[in-house]
C-alpha cells in the first residue's frame, strides 16, 4: 500500500482498563471527567456528549463507588446554582489514565502502522464487531 492509499484519518488506540468484574475506566468515562472539569457541571458534560443527565450521573456514581474516594463532588442547584468538580482523586485518575494512553500509543505505534499497512483500500474502515 502506498502512502497515497492510506486513510486520511490516522488510526487511534482506545483503552479500557478493567479492574476485576465491577470497575472499569475507559475513553467515555475519561471524556466525561474532562468535560465535568471543564464545564463545572455533570449535566452540561453529559449534554456535550449527547448523554442523558441520568446516564452521566450513573457513570459518576459508578466511579465514585469504585475508587477509594469520590472522583466528582457536586452541589445541588438552586438560586446560587449547583455545580460539580473533580476531586483530587478524580484529577489523579484522569491524569494517570491519559498517561497510560500516551505510553501505550507510543509503544504500539510501529505495530499499529504495520496493521494499517495491511488494510485493504477498497473496503470500509470500520472492522469492529459492532452491529
């Protein structure tokens, strides 16, 4: 395959860390944490991800229960408005998850490029098992 036949979008590595049968951390939860950090709101973070408020809250509650301290702290809305922020534990989780992603991507870069070079150019790029 020549360089002109390579897909315009570079391949990306997505990691999901499984901690036993009950706890996991992956790209969706990491993105949710980033958006909560950036917006100061669980509902706004969920909206940005096209996720219901209920789903965003459920994911936050899962993370809060899975780790040794709350990942997100929140206050109820009202006249002063509510809000949410990452705790120190949440900031550490996000920082370390992104570091793992970066190290894995760097370590796998040659293998990913080799796999990309083996792709056919005349078929759709989504080769996942999603239906």
